[in-house]
C-alpha cells in the first residue's frame, strides 16, 4: 500500500499503472488500479483530452470558447457539451438559491484572479437575460463567465467514462484533490487538516464514487494590501467571508461533489438540504476548529 496526498486528501491505494500531468491550473494523476503498466496510447489520449478541455473552456485565455464568449458576449454554434454545461449551471443556480453562479468570472478578474482588463461584477440578472441554444450562447454585456466552480468535476467524470469505454473498470482519477474512483474493493481516504497535512480529521472508504474538497485556504493572493481567494459569493460580489474554510463532499459523481464543495463554503446553512437533494455527505471545517 502507498500513501498519496493532494490538496487535503490522502489516498491509500494499491500500486498501479499511473500517469501524472498538469491541467486546469492543478496537478493530476490517473491510476489503473491493479495494473503495473499504463498503455502509452491511453496515456496520450487521456492527457490530450484534458488539454483540449482546458484549451476550449478556460477563462484565462482569449482564444478559448469561454474567452471569446466573455469578450464578444456571443458565441455562435456552441458545442453540445458547452450547452450541457450551461444547462447544469442553471440547475445548480436554482438548487442553491443563487450561491452557485458562473457569472462570477468578472468578479474574479476584478479581484486579481485573471486578466483584470475585463474586470466586471457578478451579474444579478445573468440567468434572466442570457440565452442558450444550438444557434448561439448570448450573455449580458456586463457579465463574464467562469466554469471553475465545476470544471474539474466535469472533466474527471468525462475521463472516467472514457476509461470504462476502453475496458478499464478499476481506476482512480485525482484532479488537484477532487477524485473519482472505481475499485474492486473499498479504498480508504483520509481527510487532511487544511493547515496541517500530518493530521486527518477523519477517514472514509469508497469502492465506487467521488470525493471533492474545496477550501478558502487555497489559491490566495494579495491585491491592494488585502488577501483574496477564489471562492466568490455572487450576491455579495466578492470573496466569501463564511466561517467555513474547508469542505469535503462525498457523492456519486465528481461533478456534483465538486460543485457542492464550493457551494457549501459560501452557504453552509444549505448542508442538510443539499445532502438530501443530491444524495451526498458533507463535512464542513470551521476556522475555529484550527485554533
């Protein structure tokens, strides 16, 4: 057994064929559990799929589809995948009482996370005014989109489907601490303290499912003498000041776990409601617990 660590998750797993790469601003690894090799063609396919996803949907580059949408406020003939993403984002916006909102892209840029030349604010009327169809996606002139609230989870699940279609039923995909796994037996996951990787606040065993972590202790920077982070509260149009600093969410898919891990940093009072609605389990860490 080996101990693997990444962004507040510790994973005890059998040695397996494994690849590592960087994408979506974080470190990834993919393991084929129970194997000591990782076919070269499969490795290339996995990494090229992740690279294409980043090159298509990243907010940080003008030439991507999201970059072009944020510049021109209109994207003609969008791919079905992007339409599906917007459909999912709308659903989660409603389910979380507005806590989840992809129009926070402008806020992130204004706070220094990305190119500030297009800095805007979260748009309170985004979902009333945006239009999404096979012909075009149109967003309000005063808005900018960011898919970071669920992009990793979306890609992780996508890679899992690709592995299974190619005959690899047992795997572990870790995208910067958000994981999905499918194993022949339970694998123990240890949840690290946000500020001390030598301690765990608990463990869980998963045979098939996902676990995501989100934290205001990650991706921090200073601007105008103030410390900022990437978890944005749309209704306040700024970084959340919630007392919850780290969340762990266990669910059936990485997409749902990733999304709700972010939401519960902003609106921890929704924990019981969202656990029931989406069949997930969540652990919330309050800053007072670290004192």
